[in-house]
C-alpha cells in the first residue's frame, strides 16, 4: 500500500475531521463571546461526503480518525457519520472530542454506531468557573456525560484541560487527584496562539512545566508510562499508585512535530497538514467526482508540510518562516 509519507519521513495514518464550525459554547481560548461568522449549511461537508472521503483515505494507510469541530455532537446526523466511518474495515480507531453538553443523551447511540472512545473538554471542576471559561457551559452536564460514557464503555476516557494562567492553574492538583481512583487520562494542554495571536494570549499562557513543579511542591511522585491508547502528541505519566494517568501536550514550550502523523479536514472541505500553517487545499469538489485528484491534493499538502509549526516563536514575538493560520481552533478542528 502506498503510504502518505512527507519529506521528513513522517507517515500519516491519522486524520482529524471537523464536522461543524458551530458550537453551543464560547470558550475563552477558542471563540469570541459574540461567536464567529459560521459557515452556511450548504458549505459544510455532508455525511456521505465525509464517509466517501474516508473510503479514499484508508487506501493510503489512514486508520485512525478523530471527529471534532466546533461541537460535533451538534450535528443531527453525528451517529450516522460515526456509523458510516466505523463500517470501513480499515478503520481501527474512531474517537470524538466533545464539550459533553449532549454526551449523556448521545453516548449510547454513538457507542452502538461504532465509536471507540471519547475526549471531553473540562477546564474547571468548579461550576461557576466552568461557566465563566466556557461562557455558559454546565458542569453537571459534563459529569452526567462522563458517567454515561463510562456506563456504555467508551474507553479510555480522556479529559482535555487547557491550562489558563490565573483562571484554572490553581486546580492542577485537584485534576491530578481525580486520576488517583478513576481510570481516566487527564491531558493538560498548553494554551495555543491559534487564530488570535498577540498579547492577550501570552498573558494567559503557562508552560506545562508548571505541572511538574506542582507535583514537586506537594511531594507527589510520578513515573512516565506508555500504555494510553490513542496516545497522539501526549507524554503520559502516572502518580504513584494511581488508577488513572495524566498527559502533557506542550506544542508551544516544546513542539511535538517530530512524530506528527496527523492531517486535518475542515468542516468546509479543506485539507490542512499542519495545525498552525496557513496552507490549506480545497478537496471538496473532488471527493465524489475525482478521487485521483483528491489524493493528489492530499499528497501536495503533505509535501508542503513544515518540519515544525514554529508556535514557540510567537512566545518570543519572533516572525515565523510562514504565515500562521487565520482560522480559529473551532474552524480547524482541534
Ligand atoms: N467542542 C469540542 C470540545 O471543546 O471538546 C471539540 C472542538 S475543540 C476546538 C477541541 C479541543 O481544542 C478542545 O479540547 C479545546 O480545549 C482545544 N482548544 C481550543 N482552543 C484552544 C487553544 N487556543 N489552545 C489550546 N487548546 C485549545
Ligand atoms: Fe466550542 Fe470546543 Fe471551542 Fe469550547 S473549545 S468554544 S466547546 S469548539
């Protein structure tokens, strides 16, 4: 089988598909309070286009998929999208990233449709603070969603926590505590300057070294582990004696590009080989009409993939060698 290999020998077997740019929340690091100009419905890929796209991609070695957005569970046909992708024999792993507002309602149908596992975004364990960060989210809905996901067996469950200086960095130990008796993976993520660069981002950014410092302060012992399914760019650790684990995703302080195996498809049908790069190619016109041209564009995108995303330069106010993306995270699919 011909694999999707780039100039640096990185083989691409994983794609993140954004199925919508819309969201029912407005997280402070992701979307402005007033929302964004959302795509008209006819500009968003339809269910069959997404499934047909995947049928082409598996012929070139793609075997892992993450469905994301915007908020993917807002799509009324999300269960059918999952069913269609999971029915493709070459697909080994299909996950969803969600804010969990509708997870309790949909977990069972998603599992039955073939979903393997979920990532849930949860940046605070305090109701009022959670509402503030997400601008309207309800913590109880996340808790109910997690319970239901556990009940129906969407394992492993991962929690995404974006570390925001002055807003949730005092909860690091509470999140770590959470891993002690729950078989859950907490992924601390550095705040990225995607789509809204500048000083407002830098004021809120914290390096994930902070996690180790907190552990040391508290005398918490931890060890590296290598057993979390769907590991991605996360470095994983376990507190001594804990059931669960924690991971660090630090694209800014230390980029994770050496082993990058990911491609992204935006909700309006653009292929992006790098999260932070502005280059994107519109493959929508070819999905059902010309799979050869479709794959030619995918390969072109991979050929142009940079060696690393250069996000760290933003921290020092240095210019990148290429234009960073104009899209926000919700418009790319985080
Ligand atoms: N709505 C879903 C959710 O929140 O889980 C899926 C889409 S969201 C864009 C995917 C992930 O990107 C979330 O875990 C979110 O926390 C993360 N994210 C969004 N903006 C970010 C930023 N500026 N820096 C770091 N992570 C970000
Ligand atoms: Fe919506 Fe997810 Fe972005 Fe929050 S992080 S605004 S839930 S897309």
